[in-house]
C-alpha cells in the first residue's frame, strides 16, 4: 500500500493526529499546577481542568478528572503541597552575572 493510500485510510477511519505546540493550543497560567495531582508524574493538559473552591486545578486526562471529583480535597492538598515545595525564583537584580562568576577563557590555544 502506498503512503498516500495509507494516509487516506487513516483519515477515513477517523484517526486524528495531534502535534505538541500546535497553533491554537492552550497555555497554562503562570501559577498553574504543571503535573497532574492524581497521576503525580504526568504533565497536565491545559484544556482539561476543574474549578474547585475558586481554584483551577489542571489534570492530565478524563480518568483523572473523574477520580479528582470523587475526592477533591485530597488532590487539592497535593497541588498545594507541590506548590509549597517549589523554590521561589531569585530576583534578577540579585543574581550574579555568569561572566563575573568565572574568568573568560581565550578561544585560542597555544601549541608548544
């Protein structure tokens, strides 16, 4: 089967491809949780969330959304604990410039 027939067969069967970073993809807010509170190592889907007591909680899949709704307090506590563990970003004014940290090396080597 040629590639074009194969591709047509996939389209006809309703197979949909998605590419990360595609135009129109939603982005997470700056203070959003980036990992799923249910499946704690999975990245969240910016289009999948639950609003609970004024806080937007992002999840990775529909199964996790269902589990979240069964015991939301448990998973909100996980999100709050994860946010508390994140180190605060250092202010730009107090960060030492990289050039001052180490002396510059010459790109030219001397051969003896």
